[in-house]
């Protein structure tokens, strides 16, 4: 079960990292957003990643960190 948790957290982090803007970050819910395991992972996500604070997201099963948009 640990590889699945790591995969879900990695996917969630990849989708959300750097997308943070003022207010709630608009992030689409993932395929497994309603899975209790996903909720455990999101609840256990750290308050900071790479020095960026965690911010509120618009969808269940998601997490985001940061304070602005990064243009790639």
C-alpha cells in the first residue's frame, strides 16, 4: 500500500506545486479523491514544502504549496 500512497502524493504534489495563487488554488480533483487512503495522505501532507507554505485548494484530495504563479 505504501507505493500507492507515494504515487498519489507525488501526483498531487506535482499537480499543485507552483500553482498557488492568492486565495484558494483551483485544482481539479484527482481520480482517487474520494478514496480514504487519499484523504489520509492529504491530511498528513506537510505544512511546508521547499520553504513554501501550504495553501487552501478548491478540490477534495488535493494539496498545494506556494504564494504565486510560476511561468514556465
